[in-house]
C-alpha cells in the first residue's frame, strides 16, 4: 500500500466506510457496537450474516467472526514495511459452499479498491473514504 501502516489501518478500521473498499457485491452495515451485518452473494440468493469485529490498534489487526460459526470469519493485518509503504494480509473463510476462487477474488477486489482509496487520500491530503466505484 502506498501509505504508512497507521494511515491504512485508519481506513480499514473505519467501520462506517467499509463499502469504500469491500467488493461491490458485498453489502455491509453496522448493526451494533463492534457488530456488522453482511449480505453476501450466492447462487441460491444472498446470505445475511452478523459478525463481531475486534479491532487491535497495537497490532494493526482486525478480526471478525462468530463464536458459533466459523464461516464468514477472518482477519486483516496491516504490516509496516517502510515510511510511506505498508502491506495488508487477509485471511477469510467464505460462506458454506462458496468456491475458494470466489473468496480469493473478493480479497483481490478488496485490496485493489483499498489501494485506490489510500492513493486517493494521499493525493487529496486527508481522509476521504468516498471513492466512486464503477
């Protein structure tokens, strides 16, 4: 990512603006303190899930999941590389029956959108989070 790890983490931990970098096919909204509700596309119709979000600023890590269900869970960690450069590591388990290639495509699309958000914010000199998606 073309920014310091803390700047990237500011974006990914902003739960009000997750849609700026998540795949366009995934809908998300806050449903309570540290809870998000997701609507994930499936061939048999969208799947609605609610997951707890834990944000760890010291480790620049976010974890999401459910105590009773391992699907649709994972973690994201921002790694410090050099001044103005960072990397993002993601692990994700998709909904039951979702192909691994679909989950990989979601991650790739998200990281590309996140990089665009970060680059746009650096150009504009601040936190924007409102990048238009095509």
